[in-house]
């Protein structure tokens, strides 16, 4: 790696990314590029998915982790490596270490989803559960590195990591040479920085747009300040991009080469995940669906052909269930209503009959009689309904009002 005289931070070059691509031959898959008819119609230009959710370990993270660990000196390899992660980076480091014959220890939060913990162990790492949030886990991993001499493998703030992630950009140019816009999720910035280095060196005309969750958007503030800025308590369902501060090395690259960073809402994230599952038959985690969320949010603002990078597919099944309900609600296909009825025999059956005529599918019914807010002859009913879209939701509401019911919320 070469170094910048301006700020002494390491610079990542196209040659570094090409070297990483050679190193990853036979290790990382060249993942598929799939067209999206629905999004192409919405955007008004061809839209393709770069499916890193189908990469080994279920995300792009293997690329950077392998390049970083493969570049260690023999004495560093002998000391082993340590990482901290809630999921994707953990699995990438675990598999890369196993492939290279290096001992790995991975610290994960105590509340990390069990499938991710099990997968990290299955890939060969020793897993240690510590802390409630990633910051606590990260501190424990760095303390372990200081005590044992193990090499700490940062998830994004290292030039080798960035070069490895940049190989995704080379693949995009090979698979879609006519691309005009690449949309990529941003957490710490390693993936976006690597792609920007590779793509801008070969195709400076290609526009690169980064995407952050609105509740964890450190990059817009940092770019405005001209330096990495921390945000307190980032909050989003997209844990893969839930990072409170950009990395120093990727920030300088993103600042120089990424054309724009946008934010997306939680509703658009859940709708994007639902779209990937239903329309493309692809399981994608919220962070991986963030580029799709950006396309849904402002479809008319992208020059095509567009490549949306689906960066990962590791999502806990229980979280997936909650997100899908959220996505259905955001798209007008899931309706929750609360009503008060007179507590008499047949009242609930009459209500369900109205919903049946309105063709609303009842998913769940909560029937409350004992609540101090209710009168002696009242009962409160909360209904979760599956509907066919916003127009059908409105029709169901009209049917309830016409039948004499008052919707509380």
C-alpha cells in the first residue's frame, strides 16, 4: 500500500484491488448478477442486483477478511487473530482463518442471534460472548489482542480489508460493463470505499451512491464536517450498517470518490426486504436491502443501468418474521385495527362476518374484557389483518364504519 503525504493515511489503489482479486481466486465466489423487472419499470431504466448475499458465509465480508489475514507475517499468523462482530464479519474472519490455517477468536454480543453464533463456530472460530452492544464487544476483543498478541482484524478500517471488498467493484464492471450507477449500503465504509477505488479508476463516469439508515447516518454529518464524526445510539433494523463512526481510512476514500450518500427510512428498508423475497426470490438482510430501499424511496433519481449491491443475506428468522410484517404494513398489505364492541353473545362473530365480506384475512385476534378503560358492557378487540394493498385497506375501513363500528387506532 502507498501512503498519502497529505494526511499519512494509507491509500488503496486499483493495483491493490487487482492483487486482492488474484488472492481471492478459488476462495470467494464471483456472485451472480440478476435483473429486476419490477425495479427496472419503477426506475425507468435497467436495474440489476449484485448478489453478494449468495457469497460464502452469506456476505461480502469474506473478501476483505481473507485478504487481510493472508497478508499477515508468519509470526503474526502464529499469534492468531481476533475480531468483534455481531454476525457477518465474524463469519468472514472465521472462514478465512480456517482456510489459511490461522487460529481465530471472535467476540460477539451476548444477544447475538443464535444462528450467527452457531455459524461462526462451525466455520472454526472460538466464540466468546461479551457485552450487550458491539462497542463493548469491540473493547473486549481489543483488550484480548493486547493481552495475547493476537492480531485484531478490523471490520472496515484497514487498507487490506478495503482492497478485498473492492473486488466486488471489478466484478460489477465485468458483468455489467454498461453500468451508469452503483448503489451500495454504507456502515463503516469499507465496502463503498473499495468499490469506489476500483470503479472510479476504470470508469470515472460511473456514479456511486452510498446508502445509510436514517437512524444510523454518521456519514452525512461526517462529510459535512470534513472528518469522521461519531453519533450517539445509532438505531436501525439494519445491523450490518449500524455503525456510529466512519473508519478513518474508508472515510477519506468515500469523501473523495463516492458521489453521494443518501439515507432511507425503516419502512423503506422493510419494504425492500419484502420485495427481494417476493419478487426476486432472494433472502436479503436489511443492510443488504438498503440499496433497494433507496431505489424505492426515490426511483426517478437514478441514471441507468443501475446495479444495486445486495451485500448480505444473514438474517435471523425471528427478525425476518417481524420485518416482513413491518414491510407488509408499509406496503399497505397488513392492517392492525382496534375496536370496542358491546359485550354480548355473537358480537365478535358479527364483526368477523363483516371482515369476511370485505375479503380481509384475519391473522390474529386479541379479545380484552378486563381493562379499567372499558365500561361494564364493553369489550376491546384488536385485529391483525392481511389485505391486498392500500386501496383494500381503505375498503376494509369503509366496511367497518358502514357496519357501525368505530376504529380506535
